[in-house]
C-alpha cells in the first residue's frame, strides 16, 4: 500500500514542476501537458521530442501501477527515471540560472523519487 501512496505523490509532484523562459513566459508542467495533449490530436509530429515523450510515458507508467494489486517495481523505476530525466535537467537549469522557483519546484519530485527508489530496493532485500 505504501508503494501506491508514494506513486500517487510522485505523479502529483511531477505535475507542479515550474518552467520559466524569457522575460514573461512561464508555466507549470500540468499546463504544458494539457497543451501537449491538445496538440497531439491536431499536430502529433510537433510533440515528438524525447523531453516530451519520456516524462509523459513515465507518468503513464506510474499511473498504471496504481491499478495493480502489487505495484510493479520495474514500472516504478522506469516511471521515476523517465520523469527524473526532465526534472534533473530542470534542477540543473535552475541552479545554473539561480532561479529559486525552478529549483524549489523540482526538489519535491527528486526527493520523493530517491526515497521511492530506496524503499523499493529495501523491499527487494527483505523479500529475499
């Protein structure tokens, strides 16, 4: 049950990543995803980019684990990794540009991702 709760929090925290570029442009990840999904049906080629596809697939995999009786650790690992690539890059960009909004929006996911990885590994060690 704790795995499912952690996966829910991972999904929620991944939606609140903050993106900021230029002087007046910014949005949260859930806003960007809504725009991407709407563009997917009108112009699917425009959304085919690894930094769009990998996090989205990661979120879908984490969402699928919520419907499993025992959440798959492999799906959880792949989901965290897919989203983690984007959030690690966002964290790096926030650090390089000294943007506290971006840094603070990525820390919850990165912390939960690390904790979930260690929790799932402990479960594997305890079961053996």
